[in-house]
């Protein structure tokens, strides 16, 4: 009886649901239950055997054919949103209406495709809303009145039933330069490999007031939304770094840079634009000149000697020996560089390099030897007629060599297609940013402490001022009483009043002195706070500048794709190490006239990289 009662309750419930959904009623017959159970491999107990305690669960599972496992399976097999599929779940309106989705899933149309049977009741607005829900359409559905109008018109035409939001794709910012930014004519190469930098052709030149560059700001996009309610993402737009250096000024709107003096325009690889004059050193950079720090183009007729530093835009010299060079432009050395530390944003040209540390954003061009040097380049290393010996070189855009290694030298370690230069600078910049942020935080904390001290003094000021005011008030009252005391000739009371006035005056003076001391302390605190705020502004400006420079480094690193290629015109010795972005190689034998490059391989559906050696 309990089972029959439960059975009929559930059957009535499903019949009502079926009627509401305009689907066929659930077809169940108690006679079918044994067969349903045995289909699942269950044994039916004999008439006199004790009942299985789980028999009710087994009967219901068999009857409705929908276990918890089946439910999980349905949930896990629902299609994820990838494009759009209007098949969706079965619905009573499926045979009569079709939904078409267009314009990147931002528009959905509904159309009648079949006439109703006589027994089929006309669908309502609620029916269509449920139909859309089953088809996963949930965003931008038209108003009910529009659906009602369509229904009253007997579904005469296809209508737009839902409309999402079309994404608006942004536009990257851009900079238009009004001068030649890639002037890279180093000069004439002589037969001995030295470079004559006097023959450089026409050098760009501007006058005061000239427009140097204009920035077209980025246009931000807007994320779209599909009719299924899924966002349609748009890429973030790039905002190029636009900085005015020495000899230039940035407009108030930040969109143009003009020259403030005559000279040669220069843009470094991080985006800073400057105009700089020339500094000519007729002899050597030595004790007579001292270190050179000049925001311009430096021309040294002689050499840069050991122990000296040259910092500027570009440097042209005969030779560098034991020096530190830091440039935002090109380095042009007609002979060679020895035992020096070099950093340049532009190209580096030299006859030879020996025992040096070199970091460059652009290309390194050496005519003769590169010996025992550490070189990191975001550009390429070009040594087409020379010899690379016992050196460590990483060049993002590849290495072009004539000869590499000797039988007696330490093997070279070469990295191709790897921008170790930028990665090194980023690490240094992260350290600098961290230190700058820490400094700013310390300054803020110190300012807060001083401001708290200053605020606490206001309580003291209030108390001392109250003492002073109260004393003045009491003195005033006592002075009013003196004439009456004098008339009564009460010497004792008169003396007491006079003494009290004197005490009150002393108290008022002490309060005034204390107030003056507090005011002096406040003035000192204000000066200290002002000095700390100046330092904080400097630290925040430095931090902002570092962040912009790091962004510029990132932007620069994206400009050129890595070129993991090494070309050898003559010979490369055994045991030379060659490393690419994904794989590496140690030569097992001497090779000649070859190209070594990292390639991607797809074999039997598997992707991997390998170093390939081919003859030139």
C-alpha cells in the first residue's frame, strides 16, 4: 500500500509537469516494473522472501530511468559555450520554431517553420521565454510586448528576438616622428678594418620650435556580450611611451614634442626624444678632461683612457681602453675597445673588442676579433670578417660570424634568439623599483610620524592658550576689585589681590613662553615635513619614471621576433655551446661554412624543437 500510494503521487506529479510543458504524459505501468528492474540486473525476491531494504530505491530508479549518475552525466555533457549551438535541450516548441544566431552571437532571430496541429494549444509569451532559456539565450531579449505583437500577427515573419552588445575593438596608440629616427650610417670602413666616421652622409638636423613628434592616443575598446550572456573580450590597447628629453618640450596635452634649441634630433630605444649639441674633445679623455657627462653627441679626437667614464647620447672616438661608456645612442670606435664596460641603446661599431662587457639594444658590428668578452644584445652580433674567441654572446636577432673558436682556446658559449639583455635590465629595474617604492614608503611613514607629532602639539596649544586666557580673565576681574579694596583700606585683602595678580601674570607669561616654544617646534616640524615631501615627490617621480622605462623595455622587446640563427662563413670549433629559446647543442666536431638554427618540428602529432645544422 505504501508503495502504491507513493507511485500514484509521483505519477500525478509528472503528469502535471508534462501538461504544463505540453509534452506527452509519463507512460508507466506497474506491470512493467519487474522487467525494468531485471534490465538492470536486479533480482526480484520471491513472494515469501524478506524484502530488500533498498527495494523502493531500486523500483523508483528503474521506473523513472534517471539515477544520480545519469544526472551527473547530463550535467557534464552540456555543451560549453564555444561559438553557439541552438540545438540546446529538447522543447515542445522545437518542431515549430527555429532560432538563428548571427553577427558573432550578438543577434538571435526566431522563425516559425511548421504549422501547429489542431490539438496543439497556441504558445504564450511565457512559453517563448522558456524556449529561449532552453536554447541558452538569456541576454538582450526583446520586450514582452514585441513578442505579443508577433504572436498576434500569427508569427508572420522572422523577428529579432534577442540582441547582445557588439564588441568595440580599440586602437593602439601611435607616434608620428617628423625626423629620421633610424639614422645608422656609421661611416666608411677602411681596408684595415678601421672606420672613418667623418664620411657619414647627411645627418638629421632641426631648429628651435620644429615639431619633432606627435602622439595619437589609443582608443579604448568595449567588451561585447553575446545573447547567451557571455562576454566577448577585446584586447587591451597599447599606449606607447612618449617622453621629452633635453632640448625638447612636451605640449600641455601631452600629444606633441617640439625642439627648444637647434641640433641633431635623437630618439633612444625607450622612446625619449631629445635635441643635443655636440661636444668636441680635441685630444684624449684623461685627467685633463676628467669624466664626461654630457647630454649630447660627444666627439673625441683621441682615445678614452683607463679609469674614465663617458656618459651621453652618442660617442665617436678613436679607441676605448679600460673605460666605462654609457650611451642612449650609438658608439662609434674607429679602432678598438679593450678592458671596458659598454652600455649603448644604439648600434655599436668597432674594429675589435677584447676583454669587455657589452650590453646593447641594437646591433654590434665588429670587423676583426672578439676575444674573451661577455656580450648581451637585443639586436644581432655581426662579425662577418673577424674571429670570435673564448667569448660569451647572447643575441636575440642571431649571430653572423666568420670564424668561431681555436683549438687551444676555451669554447665559446653562444645564445641565439634569446634576449638575455632585456631580461637582465628588467631584473635590475625591478630591484630599482622595489628600492624606490621602499624609500617612498619610509618617507611616508616618517611624514606621518611628524604630522602626528604636529597634531599632538595642537592639544598642548589649546591647553596653554586656555591657561593664558583664564589668567588674563582673572587678572581683569581682580583689577576691577582693586579700587573697592583701596576705598575700604583693607590692606590685607589688597595685598592678597596684588599677589594673586602677580601669580596670574607669571602663569600667563609661562603659558606664553610655552606656546612660543610649541610654535617653534611646529615650525621645525613643518620644515622637516616639507623637506621629506620634496624627497617623497622625487622618489615617486623616480618610481613613475622607472615604471615607464620598464614598460618601454617590454614594448621594445615585442618589436622584433627572436631569430635563433647562427651563420658561420668559415669554421666553428668542436665543443662550442649553442643555445636557443627551447633547446641547445654542443658541437661534437669542427664544422665549416654552415648555418645552425633552432627549428620547430611536428612529428606524429608531437611538437618539439631541435638544433639543425645545414651547409651554406
